C-alpha cells in the first residue's frame, strides 16, 4: 500500500473514531427533568435579594441573611462598584420597652431614605393583599417604633413625605400615628362589613392590580382615599372539604352583567379631621382605577373609567371644594383602553410645569403624549409603527424619558431614551434580545436582566448611556453542554386571511429530521399578553422537548406588541381568533416533514387552560390531546372587570359570549382532554370545570379530570404536590401523543 492509501485509511479511522466519540458523548448527555425545572440552580442567574433603589439613584439596599444565626441585616450597596456597608442592623436597634428581640419578614425604605417600614408578621388574603404587624424604624434616631395592632390586622402602611406620621389601615378604617410621640388618631370610623376605607375587595385587587387604597398628599397635609361599598355585590361560595363538616369561604365576586362595587373618593385634612368628598359624577356604575396627586397639593387627579372600559377620563378635583373638571379623555372605538401600568399605561405630572406625560393608543400604537393642565395636547413625544411597553422613568430635570418598546422587533424588548419634546431618541441597550429593566429613581443607572435565543440570562448594572458598570450574575453557557438542550427558533406563519403570526419552536436536542415528532403547544393567549420572544428558552419547555416533543408557542391575535388593530381583533369574541390562529399554525406544522400532524397537543393554565379546552372543540380536529388547567369555560362565569373589558356585558353581546364558550361547544369536543382544577380557586372558580363536565357528560363525551380540593388558582400547594401535578399532565401528554 502506498503512502497515499495509508493516509486515506488513517483519515477514515480518525473519522470513525471521532464519530464514535461524538455518539458516546451524546449518549452521556443528561435529559432535562422536572427537578431541573424547579431546582437546578445552574440554569438560573441569581437576582439581588430584597433589592430597593435608594433615592440618590446610585445605591440600592439588599437583604443579607445569616441562616446559621437566623439574623437579617439590610445592606447599602454601591451599584457601580458593589461596595457594601450596613444600612441598618436590627441587632443595634434601640428596642422599645417590652421588646427583647426583633425579627422581620420584609422591609421597605421610605421617605427620602430616612425611614424603614418593617413587616414583622404577615398573612395572605388574596393574590396580592396581606395583613400583618408592622414597625417603623427611624434611621436618624436609631429608634424602632411599633405600630399598635390587634394580631395581624394592619395593611397599606406608609410614612408621610415630611416624616412626621405613619398612616395605615386597620379593620377597614384609616389611622395615623405621630412618630415622635406614638400618639394614634383614627381618621375614619364608618367601615362596616363589606364597606372599606383605604383598601379594596377582591375584584379591584385582581383586575386593576391595586391593594393600596390611599395616598399621602405631597405636602403631608391630606390623605386621599377610596371608599368601597360592595354590600350589594353578590357572594360566591367556595367549599373547604378538609374539616369533618365542610367550611365555606364567601367572596363578594361580581359576575358579568351583575352589580359592581360602588366607589367614592374622599380627601381628609389631617389637622382638622374634615373629610371632603370629591365630585366624580352622578353615575355610580363606573370604575375608579387610579388616583394620583398633581404637582399642586390642592389638586387630585382621579381616573374615571366607564363600565365598558372603552373610555377613560382624567378629573382634576379641587380638594378644598370637591369640585372637579375633565381635563383629558381617551376613548377606543375598536376595543378597550389601558389603565394599568402593566398594560403599558403611564402618567407622570411634571414638577416644574403644569403639564403631564401620558400614554395612549389613539394612533393605533401605544405612544407617549405631553398635555397641559387645560387638557390641550402639547406634543406627541413618540410615534411610529411600534409601541411602548413600559415607561421606566424620567430624569430629575424632566428632560429625558426612558422606556421599553418594540421598535427593534415585536419579539424584543429594548430600552430607549427620548427628550420630553420628542427629540433625540436613542436606543440604550445594545444587545439584541429581551431586556427586563430596573431603573434607578434618578435614571442615572439601571439593572438589566437580559437574554436571547443564543445567550442565557445575564444581569448587570449599566449607566444611562448603556455602558456596563458591573456584572451581577450570569448563567455559564457551558452548563448546557452536559444536557440535551434544544435551540429556540423564531419563525412566522401567514394565515389564510393574511395575518402574520409570530411563533417559536424548540426541537428535541437529539432531533433527527428523518423522524416524525409530536407537537406540544404551550399557550396562554389572553388579550394584552405575549409569549414569543427573542430570549433564552425556559427550562420548562426544554423539559417538554426532552420528553420527545417539538414545543411551540405562538402570538395569536389579541397579543401585545403588534399594534392596536391586531390586539383588538379579539374584542367581543374571545376564543374565536385565538383558536383560528392556533389552527393555522398547526396546519403549517403539518406540512413539515418531521412533524406528526396526527399527534399535536396543547396545554395551558387559566386563559391558557381555556384555550386548550376550546381547541378540542373548535380546533378542526387538529389537536389530538389537550390539558386544561384552571380553565375559564364561559365568560359569563368570570368577573365583571376582566370579562366586560373584552366582551362587554352579556346583555350587550350575547352572541359574542356564545362564540368562544366551552359550554356552548362542548358537544364538538374531539380527542383526549384532561381537566385539572383547584377546588378553592378564588379566581377561576371550579364552577367553570363543573359546568363543563356537565355539558360533556350530556354530550356523551369522554374526558379525564383531577381536582385538588384545597388548591387555589395555583392548583397545587407545596413542592411535592406541584412536582406531582406537572409530572402527571406531561405523562398524560406522553401517553396519548408519543404512542404509536
């Protein structure tokens, strides 16, 4: 054999050896498991425990816990350098008489960083609200001041801007205490069962995301507060099956078309004790989702939202007379108007002029506008076929605004800055992908948590020009080398009616294009949300892929980031276009040679559970198996604020309520359906599932079900129960979709 032949044999041997080594290495890779989803810390970039920016905008506080000693301290950290010093240490406090030791669960730094409100004990009420015991720490005097309470009965505790008082709600009435003397005053005394001062019932808390029902005036002379009367709101009853004789939990829960809570707004003069009611109009069947003080301490801004939630008015109320005037109106002819910060809403009253910044979708995209106190438009600050997702801050000189938008891509979140007169817009974050921003109060710097489809999560501090100052944490990409980890691919599908649906796909890490794989749709789909992002894949979805599925997410009509017309297309017909879009994506997937079009499944939770159940009925037979967790099955059974925002009242839109009702379409159910619900779910009542079961049984349909008797909207309580829940529904998907 000549040297050329020997060389060829050597090359072939090396190739065979390297192939064998690669096959061995691949075989040694570990699959993602359910325990990785919830417990593998290598996959997560640690955050900063209890982080709160301090007023100087250059430092933040963080919680330091000594687990062996069982003690906690709060540290002051220089964001740029990471240098730490003790901000306060309970071991050094001057404790009041009768208190031998001090422990706390949480803290908030308040009022120019001069005071800390400590949560000593806490009991959860609903999703956001709690009651507890509290104390105020005066940093300058190194003095701890307990707030009088009867067991866990305080909420919404805040120090006044001048640092003289602390206000709070006890037993549904407002109180205040002078910090220097600990003298307490009761400000209201007219609370009664289902009538509250300074706090909210279930529906406002859940759907407007507000639990704090009162506001100090900027000069500390007054308190503005909501008074809620829900005596006439009908009760819904939940059953606790655990005692020998079952217990009942009663919630004032208004359902679509039923009576709502009645709100009034009052302003209390803390010196005189005089309470003045603000004029919010004669109509009581409205919402007051927000109040905010203007720069004038004699003028309170009140949001007045009509019941159908398609018109918002800003009232300027004179707190001395109670008289009010409308200064701004925003109305949608195609859907609803946004009033919550998490929906992209923002308002800011400038401190140096009688002007305010506010976001609106009036031109078809969510943008920032500048108005004066007479309600005249001064300037449209941002414009273009992209939208603001969140405003993060305005500089102390009020010349620059920082915001997150979709300008780069609807699947990205990038930080921008712009002058308040609309000039000099700049992109601050450089890397493509999904940025979550925590901006300092002066906008001098920010913490950026960022990832992309090619870069796992990274957290770092940056200055206002986007220059990196300090790395906090990041996930080491090499961690994934030991696991079967599939890449996340972004793609689009054009529907038969010409809409572009953005999607993402994760294939099994050992993907073989010559094989056919089942598909696992992971959905939520509710209006004003989004699922598809240029971000690192979630470990949960990698687990699904490790089990042998192609994992799909899709931004159906109704999703945020694609303009108001796309979002509002679902108005008055929830369920219709979402399922249509999922069917269109399923049809596209069925054309791919590596997809088993006969084995496409869907799972979801809450709105996603609704989508999964409805897909078995209106999905044109495309969805072989579905898992519906805590599903809403008919919008007539949900609450007024959410359902009517998108559907109007049943008497206004009876056909629309039928269009996407699982109860109406139960007789069309095809394939395999697993329904899972918590028996104590205060949000989506188990009534939804019970009525669906009744309809399915009437139609002679077979289905599977699991009820968690004490489960709330999270269904499974405790890690063992949660692991069991997730393993159960994935095993169900595997049984039906991975079968030959």
